[in-house]
C-alpha cells in the first residue's frame, strides 16, 4: 500500500490506507509495545491520515469494528475497481 501511495495515484493510495487504518493502528500499537525500531515509520504513516490515532489497543479495536467517523474520512474515498487504472 505504501509503494502504491508513493508511486501511483496519491488520492487513491491515501484512501486505501484510510480503509485499512484500523489494522495499521493495531500494527503501530504492537510495534510500540515491542519497542520496535519500526514504530516511528508506522507512526509517520498514521500521522498522514485524517483524525487522531487511537491511543490504546481498545480504541484501535473499536475503530476496526466501527470504522472511522464521518469527519475522519477524506473526501473522494476509494471507489471499487479504481486501483491501478491511472488518471480518471
């Protein structure tokens, strides 16, 4: 997802990351808990996404169950079948 966002369609890439934010946030928390050197990389990705990052595992799990609030969604979210089709 990161390579696509960096080299493909930025808007679609960011929408894809937002769609998978709950999993990315759970990864961030697991890396933080393990004192991983990769924590900062995933934190930087999360900082690009709209809305605040969940501060604990329970909040990230709620995000996984319910999805982002309408205010946390970027306009023009990813439409099915648009990845890899180039400019619209």
